[in-house]
């Protein structure tokens, strides 16, 4: 019933499991508004609806386990979501997230020598061609985008900027909030 209630909201789509096989306590909603999944997650948190995670397009809700005769306010949750999301215009999903080419890069500096390098923070837009001095991992999916010691390619810079602009969360990346990235300091 909760999923049916949410499916009446025009600015989101409730995703179904293939062949209806999946965890019934997990509900994935996809943004059909101009908000990214990350931005939608933040909006939900503003009205005290806390989600498991988000990606550029989706938000994962995880429902609690309940004991027999225990109640959970799903009607109230769907009412608050409807009220919040009714204000958002429906917008077709633009699936233009930059996806990695899948090429595995090699470290520009051997792992054993990374502990001896000096680093400096530079603008992300100027990072292509430099060696990354920190590991940066967007979550989800929890797979490093850049590894310490990796040569930073323009493609990775573009992906990083796009994820930051969408509101992604990261592990590593000490200065991403300032649009800076730690790189290996070059001798000049």
C-alpha cells in the first residue's frame, strides 16, 4: 500500500524489482523532477524522512522490521512526502551522468613511494595531468573514483565535478567542499 501511495506522486517513480523478486522492506524511488537523487534525499531529510542512500537518480528507503501488532506511521510518511513533492514539477529524467570508460589506470607513483610525497590543494578544474594525493570515493557505489598516486585524467575531473554538483557524498577528498583536490606537489 505504501508503494501504491508513493506511485501517485508525479515527481517520482517507484521502481519495481525484476520479476517482483526482491526485498519488500526496500523501496527505491527515482526522481522525475529537476532534483538529483542526492538533492531529493536532502529534501526528505529536511522533513525528517531519513533514507539509506542516494545516487544521481534514485533514493533508497529502508522500512523497519516490525513485531506483530506493532505500527509504523507509513501513512504519515507518504502524506509528508506527497506534500513536499507536490511542489516539484514533473521533469523527464536526463540520464547524462558521465560514466567511466572502464579503463583501469596504473599508479603514476609506485605505492611504496607515496608516503614520501608532498601534497598541495589545487582547483579541481586544474587537476587533469596531476597525480592525485588522496583516494576519493563517491558513495554510493563505494568504488574509488581516484586513487592516491593515480594520474588524474580530464574524464575523471568531469565526473568528479558532476558528482559534486549533484550533491554526492564522498569518502576522502579533504577539500572537495571548496572545489579543491590534493595533488602531489611538483618541484619547480
